């Protein structure tokens, strides 16, 4: 409100009529062109590519055919998407149930402790997936401590490896995503008025019931969006399932990459990618509807 | 603070989370100081030989330099694009600027592999392939959401009353910019730069799909080595990544109000 008033006043005082348009043109032409060329054009290109005709040797010619999409109407594609979604939802369940209490505790800390946690989380979230996957490889390798300890206890056969398998993929994904999800919940949880919790406490609610009855309902929309975030990231994850998983655990990202870089079939890769984006948009709409309905119920 | 069971439980939970997040890093760091070529943990004998090997290897040094160059330029481009857009939103409530910011933010929300494919197809069509600038421009667009949101947070912190006062005293836009906007925004610009820089230096898939065969960045080189088998110098490269990331964010916390930057608006006492 203030900003709007200010701008009206400012344009009266400092800017002559019509001048604003020139200033905006000057400000936005270059960034607009950059975004147009690097984001909008590639997006259209990908859709066009998915409808194009595949030629030999990794080439393609413009066209309008549904060959690639027809290729997607197979049980294999459904299985890959189904697995990717299952992995994503399992990851989301773990991440959200760890991140919510963690973020809640962090927002209630003193400033210094909060800043230390934020630096730690930002530092680990920015670490390369290459590096994390490599570290997990070292950690889970046959000669590693973890395998050694498990063998000593008798939980693991001597010489057996802790990867590649499904738990390894899931653990590494949770590792990659946990800092993101904690930081995603951080703003909303830090905005919660401490007085609400104090009020709940004076009315005799325990800390746990305050959290489950007061904090969680307020976070519903955020939680759904957090789940969506995990799903998006999981569908895009490439290195983790490739290195720590076997072919049955390969997510859609690996198949996209294989089609594009390995088989040289760019139209097929594009058709995969367009389907993934369509699926994400559908999920986004679904979470919007769900969080709105829940909000109106509450 | 009394050590009630609740407090103990809370501290224990957070300690476990911290341990989980730190464990792989501890392993890599300690293996990098190990004297033997075999990958063994816990390390048996302390040595700096792999650090010497890393810093005297031409290939590793070239990759490191390439990654630093790409990250620096990508951060520069993406902040330079985000700044006029966020300024136009804040100062003029320009709809076009909001639309541009929306597109920039949406890109951040599509799966990484899709963005990588889109951009690699784009560079393929232009016929301009395998170049360093491809990676720079691609990183800058994919990471654009970060400077957009951080700079928006920054603009919102500017005291409107102060700007208003400047205008009523007859200040022009350029004066207001110099006196109020620039000093307030400098830490946010710096943070946006550092954030994009760190993420760009760590990014693998886009760099690989856009120009990976000719422009070997540090993550691409680590991954290529991983496929060929274990080599202790890889751990050194990994440690360098970590050191850069953590020190960059520690630095950021000195320059700016980190809780606020991450979205806390409620005041936080020391």
C-alpha cells in the first residue's frame, strides 16, 4: 500500500509523465531479451523437438508427428514414471518428517546458533551431487567402516557391498534434499507468532500437542509444496540413481539423458521431458487445489 | 536452560541430523589426508601427498580454473539480469518485470535434467557448441531464481519512509539510488553473487549436457575419474569444494543478516 502511494507520489515529483516508460524500457530490454532467448525459446524448441522427425546419426528434422509420444505409451515408460514417483514420495515422507521438527527447533534458537545452522545447511545443500555421490560411494564401499562395522556385528555378509541398491539411492536422495526442505520450512516457521504457542501452553497444551495441533495445521500448504519440491528434485536427479542404484532403480532423468546423449534420439528425450513437465504441472495444480481446500476447511 | 527430557530429546534429534549431514563429508576429508593409495577409513597415516599431487597436476588445475571462471561469469550475468528486474518491480510495480521474474522463478522449478536437455538442444540448434560461454549463460538462466528472490528480499527491507523523505526534499531517482538504494542493497547483491557462484561451481548435469565433452569443469572431471576407478586426488578436489562452499556462506553471514535473507521477517534478538 505504502509502496503504491509512494510510486504515485514519486512519479508526480521526480518523473515526468511518459518518462517512466522510457526508464522501464531501458531497464528491462536487455534482461527481457536474455530471458526470452535463453528460457522461452529453449522451452518452445523442446516441445517442437518432441514432435520432430528423427533422422539417423542423432539428427532430426522439423515435423509434426506423435511417433515419440506413441513410444511412451508402453508399460516400460509407466514403470519408470511409477518408480520415480514412488522414490520421490518415499523421499518426501522422510524429508518432511525430519525437516519439520528440525526447522521448528532451529527457528526457536538464539541468533548465533541459528546463523551457524543456516551456514551449515546452505553449505551442505550447495555441495555438488557428484561429490555427495562420491562420498556415499566411499562410505558404503566394501572396505569402508560402515560395511566393516555391520560385518562385525553380523548384519552383513563378509565382502558384501552396501550399494548399488534401493536403500542407498533413497538415503543419498534424502541427504541431498534434507537441507533444501529444512530451509524451505524455515521462513514460515520463523514467522509463527510465539504468542500463539504461549497461549496454547497457558491453556495447558503440552509442547508436543502444541506442535501437532497448532503448528502443523498452519503449515499444511507449506508441507504440500515441500513434497512437490522433493518430487521435482527427484525427477531431475541423475547421478544418485546412476551410481548408487541398479537399472531397475533408474529414474526418468537417466532415461532422458541416455536417449539424448547415448542413443542420439533427441526427439524421444524431448518427449520424455515434455511429459515430465506436464506431470509436474498437474501435480502443482493438485497441490494448489488440495491446500486451498484444506485451508477452507480449517 | 534446564536439562529436561524434552530439551535432551530435541538436542539429540538435532545432533543426529547434523551427524547425518556431516558424515559423508568427514569421511571424504579424512580419506584425503590418508597416506596410502587405497581408500581406507579411518585413515592410517597422515600425509599431504595427495594435496601436492592435486596442485601440481595440470589437468586438475585447468578444471579448477575453468570452473572458477564459469561460476564468476555466471554469477555476474545472473545478478546483472535480476537487478534491473527487481528494481523495476520495487520502484514502478512494472507488470512486465513481474512477468519476467515469474519466468525466471519457474525455470528454477523444473527438474534439472529437463532444463539441461532444453539448453543443450538450444545450443545444438544455434550451432555454437562446446564453448565455455554456453555453460556460463546456461547456469545464469537456470539459477536466476536465486538473485531474483534474494534481491526482492533486499528491496523490501529498504525503509520506504526514508525514500519518501528523499523525494519530498526534491531528490531525483539517481540521488535516491545513490543515497538509499545502493547502500541498502550492497549486501544482498553480494550474497546473490556468492550463492549463484557456489551453486554454479558445483553444478554437473547442465555443464555436462551443454558442453561437457570439451569444457571439463571440476565436477565433470571428478565424475569422469570416478568412472575410471578410485584416485585419492578426487578427495582433494572434493575437499576444495566443501571449503569453498562453507567459507562462502560463513562470509555471507558476516556481511548480511542471514536469517532475514532466508526469509525470516520477525525480529530475532541476539
